[in-house]
């Protein structure tokens, strides 16, 4: 089955190029010219989103945050003409999983989408992982629950929580968490990692878990 990709791009010509190019790369697409339409089309059957930062009605990063708040958990790849480090980091902080500056080659976008989908894909043979704090991670369904209550996690948040859970309470160094959470070569600042861990703490607390993400300052983190 061909993965469905939500393409959010206001430039009609580029949107058509993306639609046709991704079709040739064995993806199905649904497209949106603005943020409002993107929010309406961000349905559970969408496998990933390609999201332009410069939309006519909103900043793409705000759209991504709204999509996440609405329960959209699939990978998001940002497209933008902005090449600065601060711009890339703000994309990650908004809930994005990858960041591709314009101009770009369609083959590279397709490769990044496949990598994002692979990272988000369930591990077919892996059993659910339970912890003493009532937290259960299910790699097959790519989901997390506390006492049966689901926790809405983005793909990056799930990978970070899975890395912490796999350590069994041992310290996980910050570099190892970055490698677990983001694609190879991504420039992730300390502040971005801290923001994600803060959101994990908040979501665990809201779900009623006894666990939290502890910190060994400047070294790493563990589930406590």
C-alpha cells in the first residue's frame, strides 16, 4: 500500500511538481494550499506531511503545532527558503521531524520521507514494554499508555521515551537521546532537547504516571 503524504504548499506550480514527483516515488498525496486546509486534511490515514513554512494564512510551524495539538502524530518534514540554524531549530521545537531547505531535489525529499516513515514504523516482533510506573510502550502500535490511558506522543517524543525506557532507569547521555530522537545529521540544540523532555514530563504527569524524566545536569537523563 502506497503511503499517503499530505503536501502543504501555497505555490501552485511547486505543489503540482511535488504531487507528480512523489507519485513517481511510489507515494500517494493529498495537497493543501494553506494552513486551514492542512488542518482539515491531517487525518489518521496520512502517513507523513510535507509542510511549507511560508504559508499565506499562517506560519507553517504554528500549523504543525496545531496539527500536533489535534492529535496528528505522523512525521512532519518542513520545507523552507530559510537556511539558518535558528530556523531549523524552531522547526524541530514546533514538532517537526526533519527540515529541508529550498531549493531541493525531489529524490532527497523522497529519501527523507522514507527515512522518517521507517523511524516511525512499528517493530513487528517487539512486545509491549512495561515499567514499574504503569507506563506501557507498544512498538508495534507506536503508542504509549499509563494504566490503559493513551498518551498522545509525536514520533520524536515516542523515540525519546522509548530510549529512556530501554535504559531501565540507567542514565542516557544527551547525545544518545539526540541520536535516538532525530535523523542523522540534524543539528539539535540543548534547548530543543530540553523542550521535548519538558513536554514528556508534562504528558506523563497528565496521564497519571508515577514516572518522570530525571536530569543529571550536563550529562544525561533517566526515567525515575
